[in-house]
C-alpha cells in the first residue's frame, strides 16, 4: 500500500517532528573523499603552516585539539603532522546541493543554516515512514549512498533540542529527545552547551552561578530578561521547552558579510583599500543578485596580535551602488587606520537589509594566496 500525502504545511508547534542534520567535518571530509591519500590523516582546510586560520578540521586533526577558526600556526603546533589543503568552495557547494535534494525528497520544510547543516520538519513527510527517527536514518543512508559522506542527526519536537541532539553522538550518529525526556535533558545540560550562548556568555553566566539548565529553570521570564537582556527571553523559552519556532524554508538574511585573512600583514592605506575593493565587490554582487540591499556597513579589522576591531555606519537609505559601498568602506578605514595601522584580516558586512528575518550569511572566501 502506498502512502497518499499532501504537500507539507507547518503543523501545530506541539506536534512537530524536527530533524537537525549536520554533516561530519564537511569541508575536510569532502577533501578526504576526493583525495584518497588524505584519508585517515589529520587535515585542515584553509590557512597554511605559516599563516591564516583553519576553516575546517578532520576528525583525525580534532583528536589533537585542532578546531575551526584556530590560527594555523597554533594548529600546526598542536598537530605537527597536520596537512593543510586549499579550500574548494565550488565543490563544497556541489555536494551541498546534492544533500539538499535528498532533504527535499522527504519534506518541503527545509531550513538550511549553512552548506553543511539544516533543519527539516518531517511531521507530515512526502515519503517514507511517519517516524522522524526512521526518516533521519533513511536520510543519512541516502546521503552516504549519494555522496560517500556521513552525517549526524538530532531528532526532537523543537529546533533547539534537535540542534543540540545532533552533536551528541557525532560523528555518524543520531540522538532522539522526546517530550517526556526533555525536562531532565535540559536540567542536566551545561550552559556552555546551550546553542546560542557562546563561550564568553557561558563564562559570564557561570560566574553568576548558572552552570546548568536546572540553575535557570527556576527563574521567571522577567528575571531572565533582567539578568541576560534580550537573549534572556529566548533563554526562558528554551529551558521551559517553549521553543516554538517553525522550520522556515524561506528565511531571509539579516546581514551579508565577507572577510579574508592575508598571507602577509597589510600596513599601507593603499593596499588596504585594494583589499576592501575586492570584498565590497563580492558582497555587492551577492546583494544585487538577490535585490536585497542594506543600510548599515561594518568594517572588521584584525591585528597581527588577533585583536578584533569593528566599526559601523548606518545611512538613511540602502547602499545601492558599488561606488557608495566602497566609499563608505574607505571612510571607515580612514577613521580607524591610526588605531589599527597593521592588519592580518579585513572584513566587510552589510546589515539592516530590506528583507530581514533570519541570520547572517558569511560568503565563503579562500585564504589569501589560495586559488579561487
């Protein structure tokens, strides 16, 4: 007997079955898949032995403590046999599109977070069993069969729990958190493992005496907002299992940004301007393709000592020409170059977009010196 089902529609929040699929060490795994000589070896995508930042690390490298966003020189010190490979974004996007097609074969309610992870609402799937656990298992098998890569999955009734669950049995594993299990799970969850809290936020919360969900659940929504600001209200919903956010397949971006780490420190205004030109063109092309312009420009400058400086400027209307975008970037640079005369990284981002509603997107750019 064949299932007869209608197209997906968002179900009531209490009835949702949500899967968070997260590819395992995606960029590094693609490199190992395409280059058999790298399999079983510690691999870092991006950067080099001398310079740059690790974009992704294989699990063999993670054993040594190597992580994404780590300075390459630190990663090399932690893992002397680390192999650095150049990024290949067209290839990563190609594989990501294959994975997305698999998702869409099960549900139309797919909310990508990046090239390697997404939320899926499978409450009313287009095919397969009605069990979200069995669907997650089938999706992971399809991904392996089609791409040769492994994925991990978290299954629950809300997005927060599904996201946290997908990380528990990595790599190549699954975790289910039911409504009955959720209160105890949240109570035991360390604050540092709450998605969205961040390292510094967790440190501040622990200093205040909040180490687990059990320490937070006794607080009222007002008390959380008083202690933790705007995020406090979201935190209240999380610890009380009231995260009712739907899976949104049409989520817009709040910001678009691009940044680049350079193989040599940049110490002259002229060269910095050239670097900003390149970043501005990448961002402007992205915004133009989507006809979604913004009113705020932010400049990011990282010193050779890894100190980050950010400066922003907002305008009365959207930045709709490349010339205006470059001019605004130059002004921010000129106003701050005395305070930051030497940089190892420059970044630009445009926010306050006409069409908002989601999270920011960071354009995938190679480390300076890599092939594009």
